[in-house]
C-alpha cells in the first residue's frame, strides 16, 4: 500500500503520486467547504493534514510537515468552535478581526519566522528554510483565524497560497502547486462570501 501511494506518476512534463493526488482532492474539498462555512470541512482537513505530512516529509519541507500537526489539532478546535462555540454554544458567526490582535500577529510572524528559519537552516537539511518558515507562520495565524471565523483570515490565505504555489512548483510538487493556485482562487471566493455575511450581521439579518 505504501509503495503504491508513493508511486511516481507522469503527466506530460509534470510528476505526482497517488499520495499527492489524495492530498489534492481532500485539500480542495477542505477549503471549498470552509468557504461555505460547512462544519464537515474540519473532518476533511484532518485527513488532508495526515496525507500532506507524508508528502512534505519526502521533499524535506519540514516546517510544512510540522504545520500539518498544527492543522490536525486546529481542525478539532475549529469543528468545536463552529459547532458549539459562542455565548449560546450554538456556533460562532463571521466577524472582523479585533484590531488589538494585529500587533500580536505581527510580532509572532517576525520573531518565530526568524527563529524557526535559523534552526532549520542550522540543524537540518531543510530546503528554503526561511521562505518555508515565513509561509508556515502565516499559515499558523491564518488557520487560527479561520477557526475563529475572522473574516481577514482569507486575506492571509490569498497571499500565502499564492506564494506556496510558486514554492511547490519550484520543488517539483506540480500537482500541489496547482492545488495552491486553486486555494488562492477559493480564498478570494471565501473572502467575498464571508464579507457578505459580516454585512448581513451588521444589518441585523
């Protein structure tokens, strides 16, 4: 089974594997369901995290591999918040990110990116240490914001996913690069849909 999952498949100038293809399918489903605010997104996200942890380990993107563990945990948290969060324990609504959080996000992004990038560069054979770390930290922040249904999480994902698409293409993860290009488009759609919901709440709908 493991050998089959890691089998190299060639599609013209592109290469992939059944493992990466399964990651593509679950990843696209996960983001699409999130744009629809469908709580089942988090269960698909758990499966996607497991699949991509294996994919990234194989190409030595260790920061991204570690990120999948975070996705696994926050998928459980996101499911709980979307299903039982809020004052009435009937789920949370889309809101704008509190302004007081932005300096905290900025400090975390800069400090942890530099530290994590240094450690990966110094003690491992990681590829693209600082770029991978920066995108990883942005994803950590974006994922937590998504679980809290903060509208601006989609802005982070638009930027991060576009950069990820370029990085994965460079690492010859062609299908994953295409997936992250799709993620970028879905993030734009998610932002527009969630922004409409914020407007509806403000108008009392």
